[in-house]
C-alpha cells in the first residue's frame, strides 16, 4: 500500500547496462494508476522519457563532492 516508489539512480543503472530498459518500461506500464513512480538519475533513455508523465531536468550548481566531502552511506549510496 504505497502511493510513491522512488527508483533512485535507475536511469544511470539502465545506462550502465545493470538494469534492462525493457524491464523498467514494463514496470511503468504495469504500475497501478494510484502509484507515483519516480525514476532518478542521469542519461534517461528516450523510451523511458516517452513513457513518463512528467520529466524534469536538474542542473548541478554546487556539489559537496567537489569540496572533498565523501559520499555518505544512506544518502549517496
């Protein structure tokens, strides 16, 4: 009984070949109408973009990694 599921960095995983794009498209197709499915990550495939109801592109302005701050467990991985 969830109304939102977030697949964090799934687009990047698809781009790297770790997840099959067809499986993601099938998930989008079969999700209940009441479920908000959020896919994040760079390099979204055109097929995924075409299947989405909403597509947002974000632009990095500042990132802690560039200041030497390491990735945090539970936040960045």
